[in-house]
DNA sequence: GAGGTGACGACCC
DNA sequence: TGGGTCGCCACCT
C-alpha cells in the first residue's frame, strides 16, 4: 500500500474510533490533527459515511466546536443524545455539558505517547 | 462531465 | 469585539 490513497477519510475513522468511552471530540480537533483544520466540514462528511464504514465509527461522540450535537439529526431522533448520556455525558439543549471536561483530543491520548 | 451540496472551522474586516 | 466570508474535499444529482 504505498499508494497515495491516504485520503483523510480513513484517518478520520481511525481517530474517531480511538475516542475513549465517556469522552467526546470535535470535528475541528480531528481536522486539525490531520493537518486540515479548514477541512472540518469533511470530517462531518466522514461521519455521514461512518454508517457505511466498518467497523462502525462512534460518530455520536463527535460534536461541533460548540459542543452542539449537530449530527443528532442525522442519527435519527435523540439516539445520539441517549448514547452520550449512556456514557455518562450530560446533554442539555442538544449541547454537551462540561464539554471541556469530556473533551478528548487526538494525539493527546489518555496515558502518554511519543507525541511527535 | 460538471455543478452543487454538506454533521464546521478559521481567517479577515 | 463581533459579524461576515472563504475554504476544504468527497459524495450526490
């Protein structure tokens, strides 16, 4: 696979799948981690295709910069909110409560890593 | 084949 | 300090 087929789509899925339980991330965080902060839109698109990708991506753990469950409408009903609450994340007004507390950024990881 | 849309974000004025 | 505009790349029509 030395091809250049390294589209950032699979990268987004890879990062999204690394989101730990009870934590959430933002489109911008993933996009920035990939080096394409301006392509945050594509991250959302990747989530849209997440249902078409396996293993399934916990897109319900991905919210926008405001902590708003923008993708909730795409999940269908309040499924996204229910899933987040199921993980211990409080949701109010379709927003993640204490987003900064549950916010998880790729690259930081939980323990420690080589990081760069 | 081409154009428009899209689950956002950053930059500019 | 806030509001407005552009950019990004892939998928759909």
